[in-house]
């Protein structure tokens, strides 16, 4: 059975809405010197909202209807925000006959008169859609911290939706507490570099790895491990491999089941203050065992 200090530590953690469920949570977390945080749903609340809609061609009603049709089958938080915005505008989405999600990029849907793409500017450009007339506008929105999602149909861009997601209320305080303990903090996201830098600055994180595709998150953690043990904090399906790769995986309680299953520590309270708190518990429980 577990040493008494671990049992007490687990109890103290539970009182704070933290589930420390593996040996790594106690023995490994006190040793990490880098904490990597996912952006959407971890550092932010994970409920993005559509702030602006810009039409390049056709009408706004058509743009949001097509976007909602393509996003209806996606579980991504951005997709849910797009669908909500479309319904709020009374959109009537066309029927979708086939759907494909490209993780970290966007979605593709087939409708009666062609193909609709919704996703990052890089995704649409990669599919051969010319975004050069919109490039300056996209850069300005991203500079302001927005995530830009472009809607394309049959090889042409129809318009864009600009979304943002609020930083969790205690993010800056939690990051400051980690840094005060001498930890290196890193933001890791599939989102664009400009929006990521903006969010990182608000949270007080100075190292950013943006535009990282889902497969690349675990690889980034592996590279950071060259400098010492790493904790990874995430919530999404695409964070699970990185949570497994890290010395200590931490999942937000509101995250997807796959992320939760991959984690050593689960923050049931969804409060980032749990990150420094659990570290103190790990250190004290371990010291008492010796
Ligand atoms: P994060 O690392 O912030 O959780 P993801 O890896 O899930 O982000 O996605 C990275 C980027 O891919 C998003 O910022 C968005 O531009 C694009 N993307 C992914 N899925 C979708 C979707 N369903 N609809 C629109 N864009 C998407
Ligand atoms: Mg996330």
C-alpha cells in the first residue's frame, strides 16, 4: 500500500479539487523544471466566441450557413462557436453528404453543389486557395489575438470568421507562481503564432511554440526534455500523446476523456492555481517519506 505521506498528500490534493493518481504525480512533479501549457481549453476557457465576420464574396448569410454545415459534425471548440454564431444569425445550413476533419487544421464537407473548407489560413492555402488579398487583414486580426478561420468553397475563399477565447481568470497568477519557483513556462498550441504570443503575454509566459500540428506536440515536449523533466498541461485529444511523453501529464477536468486517461494529475476544479499547489503537495509528501 502507499506510504502514509502519499495518502495524506492525495487527501490534501482532493480538498483542492486535484486528483493526483500516479507515483509520478508525487515523485516526478516536484522535480520538473519546465511546465508546458496548451492554449485552448487549458490557458483559456475553451469557449471561443465569433467576434467578427468578413465576407469576400457572396453574402454573410450564405457564409455562416456554409461554415455551420461544415462544422456541425466537428467536436472542436472553434466549430461549436461557428455553429452557435450561425444559428444566432438564423442561418439554414445546407445538407452535408460527407465530412472529414483534419486535426490541427480544419474540416472539409461535401454539399450538393461542391466542397466547403473551414479552417486555418494555412490549411486553406495548403488546399490551393489563394488568400493573398486577405493576408494583411488576417495578420491584423491575429495580431489582436484573434483566431482566424477561413471559409472556402470550390477552390475560392468566401470570407472569414475571427474568434477569441478568454484567458482563465487565474492564469496569470498561476504562471507567476510557477515562475517564482524557478520553473520555465512554455505555451504550446496549434493556433497561429500572433494570437499565441498575445495570449502568452497576457499570461506572463515568454516562450511560445505555435502552429504545432497534433503530431508535433509530443515531439516538442521530447525536445524540451533535453533540458530536464517536463510537465505538460492539456485538455484535448490532440494533447494526449504529449501528456504521455511528458514526465508528468496534467489534464484539465473539463477536458476530453482521452486527455484525462493519459494524465498523472487531473485538475477537477479546472483552476490553474492547482499547478503550483500540486507541486507543493508533491514536494512535501515526498520529503515526509524520507
Ligand atoms: P490548440 O492547440 O489551440 O488546441 P488545434 O490544434 O486544435 O488548437 O487547432 C489548431 C488550429 O487549426 C486552430 O487554431 C484552427 O485554426 C484550426 N482548426 C482546427 N480544427 C478546426 C475546426 N474544426 N474548424 C476550424 N478551424 C480548425
Ligand atoms: Mg486545448
